[in-house]
């Protein structure tokens, strides 16, 4: 995976977390059928962490098609991936089970979850706009954003010129879409896109965007933009695409909580933020990063 440099925003993400604190057929992980929830308990009714501990499960929103971060294996009926294991480890340290649920990214990033899930462990970037909707933990890892083209393409090499006016496929409501629109705002970072007049085509997930690219050079799009690990995994799985050029930028990724939660989630945000710091300190995040990415991308070069 190409290296990249950017300013550390762990402190910034933690600050956002502090500010944030002031029946579906989609695949989900199994949980006990009788959680024993005490709906008469004032603490469980008024505090989300207390309710989670009473229920014995935390509801986690993530993407079933975002390999290697998260995916649902239909053959085994199991959830897998970096984000999935991070969520499961958080749940274990809370003393509960992780109930993993697929949710469309556009719905997750729209905010106001209406108590449909408790947290998002889905590689969400901390942006200025999202900080008005979500409380964030400190960043748990960082990824570079890259351009992919079809394996047969030879005309796109210089990203500062060769993408001008080209059809670029991206996941809907992603930072990649914001970058191409010139609207990406991450405090402490500067983004200057050199891609002029991109013809942006959005799809439900980043993998869907890569699927469109894989149909043929220029068939649906000329290029696609997503996280470098997602491009690398798609290639490793035999997809007829390839990365081109250096990463365009790097970004901090954090766990998100709904600021408009109908049940106070302040204590949950604080507790999970502390768990993330512990997972950095004890090497758990580094170990998971090495397992899924082959290198440690849980910190950034200063």
C-alpha cells in the first residue's frame, strides 16, 4: 500500500467526540432471542450504555460489501473484516455481543438514526459537516484515497491531467464524492483537487463503483475512486482493475454516534472512546491492521 503523509487529527477527533457528547432481511449477526431487557429500569430507559449492558448487545451499522473493511460471507453466514473485528472487540470490552447490521452508507451518514442502531463502525471520515451530526471517537485508523482504472486502460497515468472531464465512479455520500466536487472539509487538512470537471457517477457502495469499472475500460466509467485497501483487495480477488498514480490524500477514520439519539449516548461515546485509546495503546488495532492490510495504518507520519 502506498505511503502517505498528513497531519495527525487524533486530538481533533477526540475533540469532536467531546463536542458530540455536550425487522430487516439484511444480514445480521446472531444475538440471544431473549435479551432480558428491563424496560422499567430508569437507567436503561435514559442512558444508552446502560440499556446496551442490560440487553447484552450493541447494534452496529456497517457495510456488507466493503472488503477488506467489512463484508458478509454468504457461504459461511459470517461477518468478516477489519471494521467487524474492531466492533466485536469493542463489544467484548463492554461486556456485550456485537450485533452487526448492514445499512446503506447514505442512510448512515444522513444522521438522525432514530434508534435503529447504536454506533457505526464503518470507516467514517471525520469531516466538519459530519461533526454536526455525529459524536466521534479518536481516529482508530487512517487510509489513503486512490484512483483505479480498468486493467486494459493505458491513457490515464497523470492524475493531474488525464482525469479531466472523465467519468469517475464513487460510492454515494462518501468523502471521495466530496473531494471530486471540491467540497471535502476535514479540519486541519487542505484539499486541492487537480481534477477538472469530473463526471461523477455514484453507487450504493464503493465496491459497486469498482464493479462498474470492471465491466470494461470506459464502459460505465473511466475510473473509480475509493480507499487504497479496497482497490488492493479488489485486485487481489481477481478484479480486472488496477491502481494508478499516488494516493490523492489521506484521511482519519473514526467510530460515529448519532448526536440526535433519542436516548442519551454520552456515556457510550466516552466509554468507546476510552476503549479505542486502549486498543491503540495495547497494540490490538495494530495487530488487526497487520492482519487485514499487511501494515500498520493506525497511526500517521507527522
